[in-house]
């Protein structure tokens, strides 16, 4: 295990599509969040009978969510255009299962020689929020339909194996 704590200055978030386009989230605030990860990528259904637990089974596939934000420089920056499917020649990573706009995310928090990252496949935005202020910000939220893996000093581990 690493003794070096990761913090917001280490992170870089990059989105990519199936046509080879990629873009990095410019001016990221450093508040990336990944929620709803479950063991083996499955939700657990607990069954009771007359007030006693009689079963705990892996059931429906977990659909983790993500949120992230950046200081707003341009509403039509390369990252925003890619996650909206507006990049010229964009090919959705979800094209084999429908017409939703999907992309892959790479979140790296490397420090020196230590590699620390999340590989997130088949993500889609479910909301984008722009707030005017000092400074103005843009926030992204979404859902993950595909595999999720994590890499750290201990190796690479698959958290969710497939769609």
C-alpha cells in the first residue's frame, strides 16, 4: 500500500469515444466522485420471512454514478462536446446496444512513479449544469453501464466486469 495520499492536485479526467477521439476535462476542480460501486458489480437483494433474513443474493447489475466539475472557460470546449456526442466523427461506445451517447472515462491520480487510476467504460451523461459565478463552473453527472477497474500500487483490479 502506498503511504502517499492522493489529493485533488493529482487528478486528470479524460473522455474518449469509439472513433479514437479523446479530450481532457480542462480546469477540473478536483471533485470527481464515483458512487454506487457494489461487490461483483451486483446489487444485493435481501429476502425476509416473518421478520427474519432468509436470503442475501446478488441480483440486478449495479449502475454506478459519477459527478465532476470544472471552472467554466468555454461551454463548447472539447471535453463538453465529446461527452455530448457533438465531436465531428463521434462514435458512441454504446452504439452496439442503442442510440444513447456514451463515452469511456479515464481518471488518473498519479503521483511520481505511482500509477493510480480508474478505467470506466460505457458512461453516459445524465445531467450537465452550468453556474455563473466567480468563477463560473460546469458540472457533469452520469451513469456507468460498463466495466470499471482500478489500478494502484497493488495492481489492477476489476470492480465491475461487464455491462
